[in-house]
C-alpha cells in the first residue's frame, strides 16, 4: 500500500497527517522530531496484517521521516487500532466544518 498523506498541522518540531488509501481512510499519524530521534503515534482505523503493517511503517519512514531535514538515529513508533469518536473545535460548528474532514462529526 502506498498511502496518501494529508497534513493536518505542522510546527517546527511536529506534524500530523491523515493517511488514506484511495477513498478509504487508513488512520492518523503524529510525528515529533527530537534532536536525534523521531517519535510517532499511528492510530489505524482497522487492524491489518503484520506484513502490511511493517510495509506501511517502512513507507512512512521513507516518505516522511527519512526525507525530513532532521538528523535521526532512531524512529520510535507506537501503533494503535481505534476509531475517531469526536472531532472538536472551539471555533467551528458542525455546519461550518462541513466537508473539511472526510469523517465529519457523525461517522464513527
């Protein structure tokens, strides 16, 4: 699988992405760049085989971690399986948010 990454946010030391495979959401990825390590949290929307998961991690490493302009000695990643139960914003109502999120407010 070659995921498509949709950046949700970026700071000088971190990035957040939604991962998609075609029209299907795969999960959410947070990356935090330290001085010599890159820490990540990957929340998958559904379980996948160990082989597919290893391939996905390698793809993330190649596409986002190794290509960053940050020297790294290690990539430490925690992987979870879960589902989004709520998206919250202090500034946007559900109507204003509209189609910006593929999952919206009502979909699990």
